[in-house]
C-alpha cells in the first residue's frame, strides 16, 4: 500500500512541479503573444493572446524544415524497427550462441561520443556527395537508435511465454502462425514504445543535422538556430517555433510515459 | 566508435550437445541478427578506424599540399594544448555538476511522487515535460526568454518584485556573461532532472512493500528506513542514472553551441564544442581526430562502469 503525502508535502510537491514546468508554460504563453508584449520588463503574462506568430512561422517557410524532420525521423525509425525486430528475435526467442556478448556489443556502440565520429563521417559524406541530403541523416539516426531498439525489443520479446511457444511448436504451428498468434500480441506495445523513443531521439538530434546539412536537408532544430541569426531576435516568434518543434515529442513522450523509462534505461529498468 | 566488449566469436563452436545444433541450424538462427550487426559495424566502427588513422596526420585543409604522417605528435599537442586542457576541465565540471544536481533533485521528486497526493498523475506528466522539449529549443528558451538581461523572465520577475516593494527598478543582471557555466548547468539540470526522477521512481516502485511494512512494524523512523532500506535498494538505480546521465551529458553540444558558444573566452568550451571548433573553425583535422580519440578513451572508462552496472541488472532480469 502506498502512503499518502501530508498536506505540507503535497504543497511542496506541487511547488516543485510548477517550478519545473514554469519555463515550458512561459514558452507556450509567450508564443501566443504579440512581439511588443513578449519582450517587456516586468513581464506581462496577461497580454492579449494571438495566433499571429504561428501564422508568421508558416509564411516564413518552416514547412520544408518540418518535412525534413518528419522524413528523417519516420524513415529512420522504420529502418530501425526493420533491423532491430529480427535481431531481437535472434537474441531472445531463438537465441544465437553468445547472445549476451552481441547485446553488449550493440550497447557499447551507444556509449561512444558521436562527436568523435563527426570528422570521418563528414569527410566520407562529403566525398560521396551526400552532404545536405536527408538520407545521410536517416542512415546516421538509424545507427544511433539501433542499439536502443535492440535492447528494448529484446526486453519485450523476452516476456513472450516460453511454454506457449513450445506448445505451439509441438502442435505443429508454422513460424508465421507462431509469430502472429503468440509473439505479436506481446510485442506490439513494445514495438509502439520503441518507435516512439527512436522518433524522439531522431527528431531532437542537432549535432549531425547542423554540421552535415546546409539548405536542402536541414531539420527543425537547425531552423531554430538559423532563424535567430538570420532574422535577429523575435522572442514571441522564437517561442512559437520552439513550441511547434517540441510539440510532436511532447505528445509522443506523454503517450509513451509508462514506457519512457524503459527505453531511456535501454530496457534495464521496467 | 568502437567495441567495448569482445565481439561474438565465429571461431570453433562449443561441443555439440544435440545433432540439430549443427552448422546449418546455427546459421539459421544467426540470419535475423546479421543485417543489424553488419549495419552497426559498418556505420559505427569504420568511422572510428578512420578517426584513428586521421589522428596520425598533419592535415589542415587550409594548407592543401601539406598532408603527411606525423605519428603521435597530434596527441602530444592534445595533451599539452592549453585550450584543450581547459576544455577537459570544463567538461568535467559541467558533467559532474549537472549529473550530481539532477540526481539529488530527481531523488527528491521521485520520493514525493512515490506517495499518493492530489493530482499525482498530472504532476508526473508536467514534470517530464522539460525532458521532452527539444534540447536546442530549451537552450534558446533559457538564453533569450529567461536569461536575457533586458526582458528575460529572471530579471523581469526580479524587477516586478522590487517594484512591488516600492523600489524604482530591479537589478539588471547579465546572467550569461556574469555566470556562464552556472547558466549552462542550470538549463541542463532542468532538462535532466526528469530523466533521473523517472529512473529513481521506477526504482522506488520496485521496492518490496513487505520489507518497508516490517521496518515500520519494528518501529523504524522514516529516516532510518530511508538510510538502511530505501537507499541500499536504490543504489543500483542511482548508479544507472549517474552513468547514463554522464554518458549523455559528456556529449553536450546543443546547449553550449546555443547558449554561450563556449564563451566568454573559453570559459564554457567543453570537449565536443572544442572538437567542433578545431574541425570547422581551425580546420585542423589531425588535431580534431586526436582529440576525438582522447574523448573516446574517456568515454571508454565511464562506459566500462556503466556496462558493469547494466550487466548486473541484466543478469538479474535474465535469471528471473
């Protein structure tokens, strides 16, 4: 049985929560203000609300950046799943010998700083004429998320009851039947959670995006920093842009709340 | 990038126990694994080999004809260069402060959220929001909407409070130039505390209830229960949070690039940002590669500990 907080500690908990949430709330609120009301001192939180900043953003061509982001994150997530699901199957349901070593190999690639790979990746991509190309980002994001996906999917597939699998095989059920009837129902929530986590990481990625793209393939985070330097500072519009680009991840994250910790800890914590 | 653990051996198979585990059967099991394995090796290991090779060259693209093998002299440079030493120190300070502060705050929040209270679900949802805001967006938000000396929320609120008490004007603090490192640290702590909270909350909720009940029956105080039961139980979750946090925060690029550009001077230049500058501002490829190798070796040390912790959690899970 979980104990209850006393009124005092409930107050503390809510105070802390609101303190952490305040910058997000401020960002969203400012995005609905006019520029003149956004950059005031002292702040004017009760200024009239408007959609103008969002309208301006779309008239200033945020759309291609958003489309690049969608393309890079969605396609890389699909590729990750296509590679990770069979791999996770070979690491849990029908494990290869030394499968734990393979798991730790995948994990170890995640622990190496991406910055150390930037130079060779930049040189190779430049040589191949693939600078400023969304597919370059897709390949890199796939590699970046694959270890997480393998670990997560394995932890989900490991929950498929062994007895039922064996019983199905004894009964002479074919591989496809087993996959569809026994594995899929257990694996589906895991698949959804894994895709959301991979989507979040690709969507937010900045370092490769800013260094390997120029004009054609730039993603949403590159738009954010670029629009500051190109247009000077417009606080309300900046907040609108920041809110807009964060929205998909906020939605995905809230939807995957229960599975978030499992993904972030690579399946180590349930 | 490279391996930290031995790759799977393709050498002699162990003694066969059953006829069905013959070569063909073993390959049949391996097939689903191969695409992912090959892809990972090609995309993550080969660039690292290239980094190693480049790190032994004198190579500045501003001096095109002058690319030649120099052995380990780039490493001599890396270990003696003042800027790089500053960057290493900054990286340690930045990472340690962010991780330690967010673990402590995360633990506090997790302990509150482990109890029932009005609106607990909503509070949890609101608390993870900072972690979900795009890091670049968060950095820009802190820089312009919060730290800005003229109209940022911090000075604005100070001003409003001062006026409330009859003063003419509040102080005008230029937060980023006056406190560059704390400014970066605070924005990162804000993003990473929810991460720590989630991991520690999962740990608290995995705590066996009967042990806590027994402690209560035996008349243990809340503090005793926390010190002798909760904290030891949480230890591996804290370790996991610290290690994963360290691995991610060591790589911080977005916040430094956006909030301070490593400045003023090189006061907030961390290793990733310094490597970026060496590559794209100084065009010293050899030096950048050597610094990259050093970063990888540093990460290797942290990762060895991280892998050990994850391996112990993993063994528990497999054994279950």
